[in-house]
DNA sequence: TTTGTTTATCGTATTTATACGATAAATTTA
DNA sequence: TAAATTTATCGTATAAATACGATAAACAAA
C-alpha cells in the first residue's frame, strides 16, 4: 500500500482503525471465532483447523496479538492463545459506540 | 498482498471481514464520522476536510460504497453521500453479535 | 546428549492497498 | 456553444499484506 497518512485523523480513529483492520480478514475472524467457541487454544490446533500454512497462521496470530485482541501464554513447547478479555470488552464498546453515532431516524441527509 | 484464501472460511465470516476491512482505515472512519456528524455530505466538502487528494478520497468513498456502508446520490454536478441506513443497522448488529460471542465470565481457557 | 515437537522468524514471491497527478465525463452556468 | 464546476477513472509509483517453504529457537523426551 501507499503511505497511509494515519497521522492526520486523530488518535481515536487511528486506534479504532487498527482494531477493525485486524478484524478485516476472514482467517483472523475464524481464529477468534475458534478461540471463543472451542477450548483448543493451542497454536497447533488452530493450524490444523485452518487451510493455511503454519507460518501464515503464526503471522495472523501475531497480528491479532499486536492489535490486543488475543494474548499468548507459553506452556512448554506450545503456546496457548486466548481472547484478551479486558481489551475485547473495551474494543466491543468502541466499535459499538462508533456504529451508535448514527441515528437511523434522523432521515436522509439529502 | 498475497491471494487471501477467502473461499475457505464460510460466507458469514467473509461478509463480516469485508465490512471490517472497509472500516480498517482511519480516513474511511473519518469520512463515516463526518457524514454522521455534519450535514455536508457532498463529495467536495469531504475532500476539503481531509488531508488527501480528491482522487484518493474518491477511492475511499468507492470502497465504502462497495462495502454497502454508504450510498451516493447524484445531484447536478455534485454527489451526495449518505450512510446506508439499512445496511448500517444490519452491520452494526453483525459486528455486535461477533463481539458478544465471547463471555468475559467464562474465565481463561488455560 | 540426541532426537523430536512446537512455534516464531526469515526470506521471498505475489497481490492488494494507498496515494497522487492527469484526464475524462457529466452537468451548470455564462 | 463555450467555459466552468464537480466527480470518477486511468495510469502509475510505492508500501503493506498475504502466503509459503525453510530454518531457527526453545523446550520435552528418549
């Protein structure tokens, strides 16, 4: 991509965009959904469930981790990834607030 | 980017990812916020408010339109962009449902 | 120690995204 | 009709994202 001029839109929108960007790929949504729905949070288990190479899954996990959506805990040779509960609720609120700004009853603008 | 294997994750996650992807850029969030907060929905007004070239803004508007987040109505030589009310509420629900799948009281998985 | 297991990272090829200037297309105005 | 206005699109340069194989790193097990 080109240089996204992220410095010009305010901190709030930049942070929100970082979250929605991390959510903007089906594989990452699938991983999150998997972590929530099942108890298999070990990296290897996730790799088995996805039609992607281990390296690719690891990259997606890294992206989710950097966005604060998940956290990883090392357990021997394996790593257990979980939803970052605190951030999850915070982000949920942020996204919900963004959508809620719009009032559907306000009528069309033009 | 590489070929995102979007064919393997189910229709729902693909559709949701398309929406969050469109929301994954601060300029586009800014545009949406602007459309909601002000009454200036004309393309030219948006260009003036953003630190981006007209062509770039037009591209972002196209992305938002293709995602179904906004709709454009031609009015003379100018175009008025508005939030797509129906889709907006639907998408809001989708995103909210996705976040709500996680129960913060369920405890850590490991 | 040696071997095996698991995950992260490196290197890299490819595709997409972002951005801009220039220009086309459509409508308004003079 | 001619000129001005507004927006979309084209062409293009650059950067980031996606994906993979190969390999390193860390730990467990033999």
